[in-house]
C-alpha cells in the first residue's frame, strides 16, 4: 500500500521540480523578470539585432567600476549576449560576446585590453575561480584584470 502512495507523490514531486527547472532554465534569473527603466538598452539597437538578440530582452545585470553590464537573449532564449558599456557615455560603444544557453556553466567569456569578463549560469559550480584572480560582481558575472 505504501508503494502506491509513494508513486504518485514521487511523480508529483518530480513534475514540480522539472517545471521549476524550466522556469529558470537559462541560468540568468534577470531575463525572466519584468523589465525596468534601467534595463533599457543603452547602445545602438543594431548591435543587438546584428547578433540575433531581441532589444526587449535587455537587462542591466550590474554596474561596477564605471561600467554597466547588460545581458540580452534571442527570442527563443537559446543564446545570450553580455555587453559592457562605459557608464558615463554608453554611446562610446560596447564590448561583449554571445554564447549558447545550454547546460554548461560558462555562457560566454570575452577579453579586452582591460581584462576578461565571463557570463555564467547562476547555478554554476565554479571552483577555485576566485583563487585564479577572478572577482564575482553579480551572480552571473565574473571579471578579471589583464
């Protein structure tokens, strides 16, 4: 008798867990939240459309050391891009990169003369990253000097 009760309860528990996983499957919780005024894309919209990203998916993830970090996703949410802008003058352009929103911990990493930036899943199991000189500035962003 207990097995019969456990079966449906276990199935229900697994279904709830699977649905919860789908709700945040991207690993970037901010893209599943309602956009706010500060999430408005600060740069040239052609930059997003050229990379296959939808302008309305833009979210400001972090501001750190006079830089603003924005994420945007494709309409099908299979790709994400991370761009960083100068806070004082976002029209100066952006640096960034794009990657797939699969099950890997790292979505994209890009380098500039000023350093390295990585967009990671919020549930990433990153070990020893900070001991290698990386600094976490947001649940989804790590940075490292040159």
